[in-house]
């Protein structure tokens, strides 16, 4: 997956975990709530209908103060390959998570955030790039518990 413009933020990591288990960490809300978002955040998932047209509604609780309401609609769901959605809450962007089997025991996961304008993308980039790395760190911790 290559970034085709200055309207995208791409983050990826190779995990020492089979693709099916990495996919399960996202597809199962009881795991997803434990690792989604930056370090220190907790999540309350209100709705999670993992199918095209299905809604994902959650509240992300910040470590100091603040609750961040998130609303999205899934566009693509290809088990163990790709999940894509459109955010209906700020900041607005489309998100794709690719699950790429590297070997029987390793998976490359890629976050692709797609914005309508370069300006919107740049506003989020300096925050999103390091926070996506924190997200991957949290995912690795959750995978060890599964």
C-alpha cells in the first residue's frame, strides 16, 4: 500500500503474530477496546457492527480529561486482509487497516488515513504519526495477552 499523495498518513509495523490473531484483536470488541488509541486512553464501545454499512460508535476517554466521541461506518470488511471505514465525527477522514500475512507467524499491519485536503492531513499528521506508533505498541501488548 503506497501513499499516493500528501493527503494520506501511512503507519505500519510487522508483528510477530499470525494474521488471524492480529485480525481477531481488531474484529473482537473485547480485545479492540483494550488497545485502540494512544497510550493512556480507554474506550467504551457502544456499537460495533463489523460489516459494510455497519456502525462503529465509541467514546475514547483521555488520560487526564476529556471524552472523545467517535462515529464511523464500515465500508469494506475482508477478514484477515482489510477493514475500511469512513469517520462521521471530527477529524473527518477515511481509514483503512490492512492485515498482510508475511509468514505463518508474522503479520504486517498498516494504518492508512485518507483526508480530503492536504491542509486537513497536515493538521493531523504531526499528532497521528507518533500516536499510531503508541497504538501499535498497545496492540502488541494485547496480542501477548490473547
